[in-house]
C-alpha cells in the first residue's frame, strides 16, 4: 500500500509535469495564507461564541464555578481553503467531553462542506486514491486512505433512515430486479503480509442487491427499497417484500410487478403480494430468443439495395428482422392488436425459426399483463429498463472499486447512487447524504 509521503510525492510529480500556473508561486502562497488565516480566525471566533452560549445556558441550572474557561487546546482541521495545523479550540475546566459540539464535531478532521464535496466526487466514480490526489491538489494536505475512506461513513446514518422511513404513498406498480457486486468477507484463515504482520484473509464473493422501484399512475418512478442477498431466491425476495410491508407498503394496493423472470419471485409474490399480477420484462424475453436462432434459408440479398450479402451479414439481417418484429408485438397500443401481431409473427417465422416462435409464445401472457394499465405507462412498465439504466451507473462505480471491503460499504455506495440519481432527475425530496 502506498504511504502518505509516497502518495504526496507522486501527486507533486504529476502536477509539476502536467500543469503550469501563470500565477507566481510567492503570490499564490501569500494569497492562500491570508485566506486560510481569515478562515481560522472566523472558526476560532465561532467556537468561542458557541462555548459562551453553552456556559450561559448551563449557568441557569448548575453552579457557575463548574463552567469556568480553561484556555484552549489545538487541533488539526482541513477546510475548503486549506489545512489548518493548529486551530485553537476553547475549553472548560471540566465537562469538555460531555459538551455537545455544533460548529465542529469531536474527532472531525474535515469540515462538513468538504466531506459533502468528497462524497459527491466519490459517487461520480472517483476511487479512494483519486480522492487523495484531488484533495491534495486542491487543499495542499494529503489525507490517509483510512481518513478518506471514512468519508463514506457520513452517509451511513442517512442511509439507515432512508431505508426505514415510513411509506405513506403505496405505488400500484413495482419494478423489481437485482444487480450483482463483489463483497469481501473474512475466511477465518490468517496470513503474514510483506511486513510480517498477521492479517485476516479476505475473499470476494458475489452478492446481489435486490431492488424495488415504485411507479405511480402519473408516471413518477423512484427506488423505494433495496437490500443485499446471497441469491435471487424465494427467501430473499420474501424478506425484501416483508421489509417493505413493515415500512407501510399496502400489499392490497399493489396491482402489477415487473421482473426479468427471476424463478424465486412468483412464490414470494404469492405470499406477500397476493393481489398483484406479474409482468415479464419483454426486453429480457426477446433477448432470450437469440440462443434459439437456426438461420434456416437465409436471404442472401439486401431487401433495400438488392445487393448480395455475405453469410455473416445475412445472419445479422435475420437477427435484426426477428428483433424488430418481436418488439413490434409489445409496442402495439392495445392488447388485441398485440395478439394480432403475435399471430402474424408465428405465420411469418413459424417455418424459418420454429424454436424462436415456440420460445416467444411460451408464457407470453405474462408479457402482456401491462395492457391492464393506462396507455401512457406502457413504455415505463413493459420492461425493467428503468432499473437497468440505474444499475448501469452503479456498475460503473462497482467496477472502479473492484470488490467492496464489506457489506456496509456496498450498501452505502448504492445508497449514494440512488440519492444522486433522484436528484439528477428531480424526483423530489430524499434523505440528505451529507
């Protein structure tokens, strides 16, 4: 692992090799020093005012002698204007540990705004190492990996509140799916690292973040719950739905559940949401047809240009035609028209691609359930695409991390991604992450 001094030297080399500031170093240093001095003076004055307000409040109910001033002590602090090595914090003769802190929390190295900024950069895909480099370039102080990693801790309490807040507006439609991530867990076996220290062996294992998105009749849609599980089985889905019901979800108000065909979901729905009908994701259904293509009697001529095609181009044309015709079935405005297009699909492709026709026709009614809802909702609820788009952004962050150090870390990053996605699309108020 790179040491602080080594990381600092690396950043300095990168900065000097890649960039040049037009501002003279001496002027830059002077301006930064003056700005930081002003910040330090303002913070120390604010801390003193806070202490005096606390003393005044306590004098009303306690003896005055217990709240006499007792000088100051120094602590380090990282601000958005730079690093303060000696911030003078006023103290009392006694009771300092019990006194509530407002301006500055105990053991807090960075100001809340800086933590929020770092947290935001983390959700954009910056790794812990990237954050170290960015903070050093901006503020001239190199934080340890452990200190930067603690930035995510700031999101744990809001995450827990978000995942337990009451549901007062039950969405009649739910989209459910899962995204896989790798999480490290101890194996119990010790080993010696390069320095001779005994460490616990950690091994990555795949876990799935089961996720539920609500869709309302006016088209609003938002993730309302998620949790980690070892598999997408009936027990895991039942636990997820039970947690949602415990938060206030009205099981009788849920009319439709859209999924990608998870085998464990139907049994869970039967017990937890017995009034809901299931909609199979049509995109997953059509993608599943590709394994059955036989490419019988390929047309070797382009139907538009009448030019000859290579064998691979003819196969590609067949896949495109089948996909287009299959999607057209579920894009029909009414169910009767969709069934008519399905019949035409069977007639057109029954001889050339009989296995494709058989797979598409199998349990096709579960792909047509969305027609029970208003036409304006059809593009949103005939597939799990709304969730898949969000999962794509989370996977980008998960790929950058590689393997999450623990389950809490995985949940926090997922939560931050949910909050950022809601804010980006202006989906109303959600839990604050800062």
